[in-house]
């Protein structure tokens, strides 16, 4: 309960801080609209010549695009800014202020900073899903809903664990900007279903930078394309990623962080 209260306090402080610069909202709204229209124009260009791409129709890929916007928004609202702050605290010796607090340090490190205006991306994603899903007239039964819930949670856990790994690496090196650029570059590829890409890129999106698990897998579950085997793989991957990131974070903070006095 204490952790949940701190989470909402951090969220409220993030909103108040961002409201000091309200022009940021309009700037990001413009960026989100441009990103939306760029994605739609590309889809129109492709589907103007064919009815489907790799077995995916226009409306089905809109579902993928909607989930892409939501994933991008969640990362940019909370995970990326919080872990950047965590890295800065490590490099400047300010992490002591977090570690001396009687809270779950890993959770607080990943939820301390909110850039609330990036939630525009989440809203755009929800609008896209609200437009596309009724057109598909999906008849989701209990198996499909169960797979959707499992892969959605698994994707969220895997992305969260990835950023915990990335932030903890700051205890060993300051050369992390390139890794962040790799993540956001692969994230751009998540606009399209992973199965449309070459073998090496498809598996990079699953195992190296796990964008596909958070975007393509839930889309396939919604559309009835996912099977239980891949669902269980996603759940097992999420469990391994979470436990590994938890151990890596605890090990790094305990044995590698020297503190401000070093």
C-alpha cells in the first residue's frame, strides 16, 4: 500500500512539474499527430497497391499501430525518464537519497519521474484501437482473452525488465546512449508486425530488444493468430526477464555503487 501511494505521489508531482511548461503539451501533441499521419500515409502507400501484406489487412495493421503508440507512450511517460534520472543519480553520486528510503528501491527507481504530456501517444493508440477493432467484428472467447491477458502482461514485464537492465548498467559504464538509441530505433520497427521482417530483425525484436512481445503478440492474440505455445514462451520469457533484472539490480546496487562518499 505504501508503494502504491508513493507511485501516485510521483505521478502527481510529474503532472505538476509538467504543467509549469504547458507549451510542451502542444509541442508533443503536434509531434504525435505528425507521427500518426506519417504512419497512416505509409500504410496508405502500401495498401494502395495490395489488399494485404504478409497476410495482414489494413485494419489489422491499424491494431498493431495502435498498440505501438500505447507502448511508446508508456515507455516515454514513465520508464525512460525515470531510468534516465536513475542513471544520472548513479553518475553524480545522488543515488544515496533513494537507497536510504524504506521503500522498494527498484520500483521507485523506475517510477520516480513522469513526463505526462507523452500520454498523448497513449490516447492516439486508444483512438486507433477504438476505430479498428469494431470493424474487425472479433468474436473473442475465453481462450483468446486469456492469451491476450497473458501476452499483454508478459510484454509489459519484459519491457520493464529491459529498462531495469539498461539503468543498472550505468553502475559499470556511462556509454549507454547508444543502447537507448538502439531501443528507440527498434521501437520504430514495431509499427509493423514482426513477422514481416527478415529472420535476423524479427528475432532481434523478440530476444534482443523485445518490442514484438509487447506489440505484435497482443495484436495476434486479439486477431486470433496466436497459439498457446507462443503464449507460454512469452510468459516464461517474462518470468526469466523479471527475475534476472531483479537480481542484476540488487547485485549492482549492493556491490557496485560506491555512493557519494567514494
